[in-house]
């Protein structure tokens, strides 16, 4: 995986929900295949305080896509880098509670999911 955290060129249009000088970030994580249904259920009703923290910390136009095999693709737009956005969230008390709740769902090397995120290289964008 790449060590690059910021991907994409700054962009903006009247329909974007992110600031006009934001970076598009994509990342991949792995959810335990036997727990994908429970993982989906948790994301149907994300805590309002978690949503507010994400917005405060620069996570805009955020989406998660999950395959039945546990492959999770995330996408969001942020004015800084993935590292900046993750660091900002780590200062939010609600994030610690959310990461603790989500930890059992991920295949990992012992690190929390937000510590496993590495930006994928953007290879194409149609504006």
C-alpha cells in the first residue's frame, strides 16, 4: 500500500458538499466476512454525535461500500489529508467509543480501524 495520504486534485462545483479545495480520499479495510450483516446494521444508525464529529473534523461526502466477502471501500472528501482527518477524529471522545465498538468487526494486525487506513492512489477521475 502507498504511504501517500492525499489524493486527487482540488475541485468544487455547486453540487459538492465538501469545501471547494478538498481532496478525494479512498481507502480499503477488511471486515470479518461472518460479521458483515452486523457491521451494516451498525451503520444504518450512526450516532448523531459521531456524525457531528466527522463533519467537524473535515470528513465530507463520506461513503462506505461493503462487499459480502468483507472488503470495505471508503471514500470521503477533506480539506487536508487522510492523516489530518484521522488525527482530528482521534481527538474526539466519541471516536474512541465508536472505534472500541467497531474493533471486533475488522480483520487487522491489532491496530484500530482508523489506524489501518491508508489512502489508495487515485488513477482516474471524471469531473
